[in-house]
């Protein structure tokens, strides 16, 4: 898709184009770090650390992410988890009962849930048997109302990254927005598509602090896209969607780059050891390649094995109901001691 023929305004819903966003008190006066007397936002004046509204644009966090990722601040949007970011994309670009999206099962379940919530048809195109996008079929299914294509890479629950060739062909040929969900990218041997963000005006990349950064509890999702796409999403996001405590903890964690990198390396080391041990378990028929912090395995009877592990105090995910995933279990890579407990439990079954 050439930049000169791609016009984002053609994809934006008509009511969003004309929408006048809510202007919060902190949008009108932005220098709230200065020593001022703030009587503009009807806040409780007694200081307790969180009595003031948070920065609606999360400027400090975005500045650090900009430095870390090499993406300008005006191409970053933060949300209350990636799920809010994904929902904003639906609400900005998909007209209910009219537009459609394309998803590639087995994949992250929230795409379909959000489609249902927003009354958008989800046209599913199954991955191939080796869990790659079926590019020809996707482009055949796509039509004038296909606004969004979701690519989860590394994919959940399969764990693999999609081939660069497949993704690039879809970016160039799909006439809507391509959303690449990179929740697990920090564990992958493949490079992030962030490095090529400027090449594709229809590319949206979502990431999160929930996985590699170990901050699932603070709910911070990140969206990277063109300045034009981010401007549209900023129009409709709630004014204070990322709270003060989340911003503080995120900033603190982002600044500990070496600590995060060290934790990722430990997880990858444990992942390799776990895979080697899983291949020796008699009822595990296949261990799928993974680029994430989890491993998908095919077993003789997933529901039976899931129940047995629960009885031993170990909770995993049974994915047997997902397309192409009959009798599969998804195992998150834990600490060294947790992984040993898992392997010992599997050996005892």
C-alpha cells in the first residue's frame, strides 16, 4: 500500500470525523508540574499523592517510551491495558452493522469479543496447519467494508511469530488497517515491526507492560501508529484513561531497562530447559515452536491432563476448544522452581 494513495480519513467513521472531543481541565492548562494554585478541576485540595487528576497525555511515560523505542511521542497512545487500545480502534474506524474485521484463529480471544461488543462482523480465516496466515484467503475474504485485520505475532495461543513475508504482503495488499499485536515481542527472536512503522501508513502496533515488563496488575497498553491515526484515537479516548499510580509505576519500571532485560533472559533460559524436559514426557505428542513466554503442547487428552494438574495444584490453560488446537495445553514459563514442579507433576501422571 503506497503512502500517497492511503488516506486515513477514508477509514474514519463519519461521526468521529465531526466529533468535538471533551476538553478536560488538564488539557486546557498543561503545565501542572509547576508550583501553581490549581482551582480549575474541582479537585479535593488536600494533598495525598493522588488528589489531583493525572496527566491526560501521560507525557513523562511517553517520553521514556519514545527514547526506548525510537518512535516520536505524537505516534504513541497509552491505554488502560491493550484491550482499551483495541476497543478505541474499533470505535474510531468500524461502523456498527456495516463494517467488518478479519481475525485469524486460533488467536487472542478479545478481538472477537470487541467485535461483538461493537456490533462488527468478524470474518475468520483460519491459520494454516503450521500456524501461518493464509494470505491468499485473507485477501479473498477482504472487501470494501473490511476495516481491520488483526495479526497477533508472536501469536497467542500458538506461540509462533508470523513470517515477515506474509505480514509484509498483507500490509501492502490489505486496504484497511493492519493491527499487529506484539504483546509477546520481547521474548521473540524476530524484530518488532516498530522498526518499519514509517513504511506503512496503515500499520498499527500494540504492545503492553503486562508480559516482559511484569506489570499485568497496573494495566498499561501501548499503541504505536502514524501521527494521523494517533490523533483520531486521542479524540475519543477517555480524558484520564491512565491513572496516576499506573503512570508512576510504569515510569519507574521502564527506567530499569537492565533489570527487565535480565528477567527476560532468565525466562528464555527457563523456556529452553522446560521445552527439553517436556519432550521427554510420554503423553506429550508435540511441543510447538515458540517465540513467547509460554509453550503450546499437544497431548493425548487435554481435558483429562488439565484436571489432573489442577488436582496437583498447578493451573495451566486448556486450549482444546480452539481451532487447530485439539488436545493442546498452554504452559506459561514460570520460575525455575515452578517449572520443576510442573515437570515433576507431569512425570507422575
